[in-house]
């Protein structure tokens, strides 16, 4: 099998379809395509994500910029999954699977870094597990995030999704992927770009937190949200369609992307629309322009990029040309690393 996230077809037939027992009196949203977090009957939202799996690189070691980036990415991936399910993140559990040559000081420095992230974001570390094994070559860190469901009553996404709802995006696509590219290829990129320009690109890793946007959107009345991560906006639009049971139609020229992302991607002939996009959130709502105005007034960049349709098509419009989005097939970072 190819490296990276397992394809949707395999997930559907070999994971989802094997799950037979369902307790809907306790778990309101269980495992499903397009759903990255669950909500239980007492209002707890739970989502997970891992670090140390995307990059096979000698730089992926304790204290390295690349590992620190990936840990931060995984942390926000987990809490953003909770936020996209209308949950306000409160705590995380941290599981460490570490190689045999790990030293106690390595564990301490890693946990200090994780603790620092959690302290800044007001997320408590509620527990976890730490294992040493010969079966991994570099650290693997898994986060399970927990939060409180914010609406007073549970909302079934497919029951409220309607044809013609606007698709709004907060943040910028491929921001985290741009930072990852600089971490991976900084020396080569310095041959083309000034150091100060690459520092601006690296700073995009500070834009991975969707929680402020999702909390405000939820208070506004939004109930349909999906956070972007691996596979970028194309993967996110496909997953939004699966989550809502609708088709999607988006206008490429409306999708927000930073100039640093365009130029760094051009250097390696990568597609920014298929690149790691932690920090961007899709929302479906009536009167999307009003939601954008509400969020923009609160210093959260948001624009309307398309709409839900009453079919199964996943479409991108570019210069009056209709292009169909393919099922998610991994992230452009894997193209670079292969």
C-alpha cells in the first residue's frame, strides 16, 4: 500500500463496514467517512491525531524543528477535529511511542514542549501513556482531544444540510503545508528565496488553530463544519460532501491562498490545493456573506467559496470550466518526499 492516509475506498470497505456494534443511546456520531470526531450523549466531543508518521527524515528527532512542527500540527489537528464537531476543546491525552535509544532527557524536553503548547492554548493534559520499543525508529506522539459540545441540543449534520447553502472557508489553504516544505527543504529554498521571505513562510505554522473560528461560528449558529488537514482543500471538499450527504461546487479563484504558498509550491511543482492545510475550516450555512462579515469583524479571515448541491458531484469551477474533484489520494508532501 502507498504511504500516507489510507484511501477512502479502503476505509469504507475495510474499516467502516467492519464496525457492527453501534450504541446510539450513548454515541451520537460514530465512525463515518468525513467525520473526524465523535459526540456522546453527555456532550463530550473526542478527536485524535498523531505526530511522527508523516515524515521519514533523519531530522525527525528530539528537539528538531521538524519534530516540533509535526507535534504542533498533530495537537491542533486533534483539537480542530473536536472544534469542527461544535466542541470547545478542554483537555488532551498524550500517548508516546518512543525508540529504544531515547534518553530520559529526551522525554523531558518533548513533554516540556507539548506542555508549553497546551499551556498557551489553555488545554489541560489529562493523562496518557509512554512506551519504549524497538519497533519505531523515531518518536510517535498521539493526541486524543476532549471538549464540550457547545449547542444546547445535538444536531445531526445530514438532517440540516440543504442544497444552496454557502460554503465558507476561514483561514488560508496550505498554510501548514508551506511551513512543512520550508522545514524539509530550507537549504535548497535559500538558493531561490531570501531568508526573510522563508521566515514569513515558516510563520504560517502559527496559523493552525481553528478553535477561535469554530467557537465563534458555532455561537453564530453554524452547525456544519469540517477542518482541513492532509490532502488540502480538495480532500476537505470531498469529505464535506460525505459528511453532509450533498454535492459541493467551489470556485477556484475564490479559495484563499497566500503568495508564499504559491511560490514555494511552484519551486517543487506541487499543487497547493492538495497540500496539508491545518488552520483552514470549511463551514456550510445560509447567507454565508453575513457569516464572513461576522468573522472578519472579529479578525478571522473568511470568504464564500461555493455552495452545497443536491447531487453527489464534487466540482471545482475555473474560468467557466467544470473540473471534478478526485477522491482523496494522499498529500502533496508525500510527492515531495518520494
